[in-house]
């Protein structure tokens, strides 16, 4: 059979593996930070009706500028934003791809602070953008001093922050983002995929946008809106950034059906966001249960938890899977990550972990891994 070695593949893609989060059919799937709740029936009915209307003109190309959706997203975000400052795509991954196509590429670099969202690095590499990294401070934090030192050393064309950070759940202080912006020569990209799960009153990087034309703040509908299967991500930035992204997007990249579905979800935002409160409650229940089992749990502002003190992560992961519970092994020493789910899923996870998990002394006092 033909293999990749037999094809004229780009040399920099040789030896790489595709994104590999397991997609297994198990009773309790808590591995990819999805929203465990289905879209509420009243919202689903409206979305289906909107899609039915869109189907009557699906023989025509969709609105290339997805104007109504950008207006709805701006209204949802607030902060004085308007449609000219909004961009959207098929999931936040495509948003990231557009940014790196426009501002990264051959001869340019992107900087991140691992452990963090793996697709920042993967998309950088797929766009021929050199990926460089810097160490975090203890407890997975990033101080302004650490960020500025990394920027001065690497001079990245694109700088990535993830806040709350995936997989650790830790936030990046606004002071760090401000200092990084002042020091950075290029784009500063703040990934706020889990913003809706932050504590009430916690400030968003959206507050920093005025006067900062190189700052981008991205969001997604996959998490809080239970829209992972619909693939809708978006960002807020200066109108000039939005103009730059038009240069690299494919024509009509957001289908009419996607636009209709997203508009339906946004029209019912208060109903959709009720699920966030429940997921935060289950996240906190999990944290209490994990602590009771002897594990160390990192404080999380997302819909997931990173816990350490796991004697053998791969063995524990498999033991949970054997009991119908799927979580995430991210190759962080002594650690595993679990997504918040329903009350029943919390019970099942904690019961299974009590059977297979063997806590060891926590690494919490040690600085974050490189």
C-alpha cells in the first residue's frame, strides 16, 4: 500500500501526527471539554426552523460577509463592539488558521507557553510558521515579567495566550497581556474559548481592545453554547485585522446553514448559558471529590480540571476507560485532565477513579513543566 513516504509531502509535515483526541463511544465521555448538555428543546426547534428557511435558498451562495451573524456576535459580546470588529469561521481553529495565514507563515514565528492548547502549535506548523515556546512561572502562571522576557528573546510575529488556559484552567492576568502587547512587535492573540466559565466579574481581554490594533480576542460557541458539532468560532479585533483576514479566507467559508444555526443559538443566549452554571457546579463537585481521594487539583476557570498526584497516568486512564469513563491523558507528568459533565457523569467518574487511582505525593509545589 502507498504510504506518506511515497508521496511528495512537504518535508516539514513528515513524521507528524494528526490531532488525536480519542473519539470512542463510551457511557461517560469527559475528554474534550464539550458541553455535556444537549441544546434545549425550545432552542433546537427555533434553530431547525431557521435552517429550514435557509434551505429554501441553499442553491445560492451564502452571505460572504455573514453580516447578520457578525452583528449578533457583536451584540452578544458587548464592550461597544460592532460588526466591523468581528470575524467568524468554522470553529476557533479556523479562526486561528486565518490569523496565522495572514500574520504568520514562512520566515515568521509564533510564541506560546506550554502546556497550552495544542492546536496553536499545530496550526502554526501547518501554516509554515516557526513555533517557539517559553516556560511558565510556578503553578502554571504567566507574569508580565516572564511574558516580556520571552517576547524580547524571541521577537515573535504572533503571540498566543490562552485564558483560562487549556489544559490547566489558570487565567492570564490582564496586566500580563497589557505588558506583552507593549513589548510585542506583532499580533497578540488571546484565546478566550472558556470565557463564559470564568468567575462572575472576572475581566475579559475584550476590555483591552480599544487603542490596541494588534490585539485579537477569540471566542467559540463550542463550549458554553453546546455547539461543538456546529463549528462556530469568532474573534473581536480592530477592523483592519478583519480586513486582513478577508485576504486569506476561502470564498463563502461559512455556510448558510451554519449561519442560520448560530443566529438561532445567539437569539436564545440566556437559555443556552444556563448550562454554564450547572457545568461549573459539577466542575467544583469534581474538584472536591478529587481532593477527597487524595489528588491535587489545580484551580480552574474553565469547564475542566487538571489534577496531579496520579501514580501512573496511562494506567489510570486505561482503567477508567475499562469502566466506561473517558478522560484525557496529555502527557503532563503525574497528571490527567477531566471535563465537567452532568451530575451522573461526575458520580461515575469519581466512583471509577476511586477504584483505579493511586495518588502519589503532589507536584503542586514544583514549577510548571517546560
